[in-house]
């Protein structure tokens, strides 16, 4: 598309929108003003503009500019250029804060002579710099293609994002089948935004997701895990995963979870498909609780799937738990799907055995005294409380259950110490 083929943008001056500099991260404002003072354009872009227009607090504040990476390095002493295929600038501030600054890009179909030499095709395509309007048309969804110009305090819209925000519609920029074939991960983002902010996916876009959902099967696993972490860390879990299942995305990249949610409920199991949906709703309601981390959320998927796998291959859970190696292997396979790091897999496995012990499957519900000295003890107790709360037990009953288990453990420990003392007293003295 040539410059003359791009539509005239819709520009909202300051009185016609709700974005104020006071709502933007002060360090992002500093970055944009320094770029403007040195003769460059500087726009707030992407999800931050969308969230501000919706009255939400953005998680990140990304900046786009016509300054090249080398020019940004000279402007910001606290800047680092990263990336091989697409070079962007990370400007560092106190508290490990990073403001990401990228150069406007354009469609790489027509390369200028200086870009045709010395680079491979992939790198040339991703590092083809352009104008703001060209950059807008490279983005995924219309509501993510809006710019906020710090120099004029206006919102600039080349792609119809303002109209879709007002109509509460999720729509791709360009033909949806083509955009999803270019990058299937865009389907996950479309579903996430629709579910999380309560928008409706435009019909043509929705039908394209249904047709192309299987493309996620060939996506890079690390990219899918990154998207899953975003889903787990920002709320709206129940509507997000229900829409994933409805559109077929879950069947494509979380196959075990999709199958499990369709299984009949077993009366002898701790976890059931209905428990998972109720747990997601409870996680959504408690997103402000610092204890409900993304790792904690992953347990709500891993534990039901692990139990289902063990019960499918063993007559009972007690029988399955006798083979710790089998449990570790099953958990390792499940953990890789959900992006659990290798160093955390042992922690998940230990938490599983501890949780089962607390549920009374082993040792008649008694917890060894050494268990409470482990660093993961409070996390397991918290998950046990969460599980029982999802099951509908009142808080008083849950607390009594934990207290009873601890008291029982103390009683058993005292009896054990008494027996050891008696054995030492009655032990025959060594022969002379």
C-alpha cells in the first residue's frame, strides 16, 4: 500500500478524549518529551492508548517514534538496543522499570537500496522503518492501532479503532484470515481482549478464528507459553478460557485441558471439571490478593490434569502415588505445556504430594512435623484453603481442618519422642 492509498486519519483533539498526561507513567512522558525536543515524533501506542480511553490502568506504556535505534542510543544514556530481527530500545529507570521504544515500521514488500544489502531477508523485513500510518496497519487489532501524540495531546486513528472502541467490537486490521495465517497468536490476543473487556468479536473475525484455530498447533511453544502467562496474570480467567474453548483455540494448544473439561466427573476424584471453572471464577474475584500468583493459578490446571492422568492409568490415587517416578514424569509432561520452568517442576511435584497428604489420602491425614518447616508449607496450606473454599466449605470449617491436622501431627510427634526416650532407657548397656 502506497502512502496515497492510506486513509486520512481520524484525529481527536484533547477536548474530545479522556487521556491526560497525569494518567501516563511519568518516565514514559520523559522519554516522549526528550524525543520531541530533539525533533522526532513520539507517540504512545498499542494497548496503553486503548486502556486509557476505556478508563483502565495500563500495565505497560510503549512508545513509537521515527528515531532510529542508533539515534535513540545517543539520546538516552540509560538505553539498551535489543533484538536481532527487530531492533527496539529499552530505556531503563529505577525500580527495574523499562519503557520500550520502537521505530515506526512499514510493510517490507518494497525495500530501499540501503536495506537490500548486508542483511538476510527476515531481518530486512522486520527492520524496515516507515511512517506512523504504515506502522498502524502492521498491528493486529483496530483497538490496538491507536496513537497518542504527546506534542499535540491528540489521539490519532488510521484503522477505525475509535469507532470499534465505541461500538465495543474486536476486529482485525485487514483481512482476518490473512492476518491470522501471518501470525496465529493474534487469535489468542483477539479472544483475550474480547473476554477481558467484555467486547464482542466481529462476525467475520470470529468465523476466521474458527477456521484457523488449528494453526496454533504449529506455533512456537515458547510464544504460546508467553501468551498463556499473560492470560494467567491479568484477570478475567473464566471468560477468557471459556471463549478459548468455544472457538477451538483450547483444543489446538491446550489439548489435555480441553479434553479434561469434557470428561464426566468421577466421584472418587478430588478435582472435577466443574471445580476448575469455579476456581477460575474465584481467582478472578481475588485478583488483588498477592498470594494468587500466576504460579498459583497454574496449579488449578496442573493438579486436576495430573489426577485425571493418574486415575486413568491406575486403579486408585493411593496406588498411583506409590510410584513417585511415574508421578514426576506425568507432571513433567503437563508442566512443559503450561510453561513451568524446569527448576519449578520439582516444587510443583512436592506441592502435589503435600496437598494429597493434607487431603488425607496418605497417613490418615497426618502431616509430618518436618513438613511445616519446608519453605513451600504456607503455599500448600493456602492452596488447600483455596480448594476447600471452591468446594463451598465455610472459612471456619476450613480453619478447623488445618488446625486439627496440625494438632494431630503434634500429638503423633510427642508420642514418637516418648517412644524413642523409652527405648533409650531400656536399651541394654554395652558389654564390658
